[in-house]
């Protein structure tokens, strides 16, 4: 199930026209950042996804007009100029800022738990290790 629809994007940014396939692609990128989320997703996640879709759409429009991202061209003395903010970012996945915003909105933290052993650690003898390796039900970790 899609986190957002093309209509969600058009409600906020009426000029944006995205297809279901493009929205699905963007959601795939977002899932790579935060993992699968249960439906329905929060308003915060939807808002961030709509803004990501808007950036994506703007990039598509700019790429049609100027594939190299140039803002101005001078014929005599031949020169090009990038926009003041630099070239439009599109088609390269999510930005780090977008990924951080999605993680925050989805409640994904960078914390993890690693188990440590306490007390004496038993090490198997060589004979028991060989027997374990030959046992088909034994998984080597």
C-alpha cells in the first residue's frame, strides 16, 4: 500500500503531476532509509514524502528544460551559469536531510542493543566442534 498518492502531492502542490510508478519508486527509496512502515503512516511521514515528491517533480521539469541544470546561457562569449543554489538535485535518491527527516518522523532511532556474555564462557572441545560440524541440524554462526 502506498504511503502517499499522486493526489496527495497535487493537493499540496497543484502543478505537480506524478504517476503511481513514480510514487512507488519514491516509496521504495524511503523504505530503504527507514524500512517498511505499518499502514496508515503518520501525517509527518506523509508530509515529508509529499515534499520529496515535489523535489523529484521539480527536478524532472528542470531536466526537461535544461538537462545539465544550467540557468542561463550567453551566446556571444559562450557561457553557462548554474542557479545560485547550485544544480537541481534529482534522480539520485533521497538526500541525507530527507532520510534523517523520515527517520525522525517514523520514530527510527540509531540506537541498537548488543548482547554481551556475563560470567564464564564455555568453549567446546575440538571433538565436540567436529561432531557439531558433521551434524546436519547444527547451524554454524
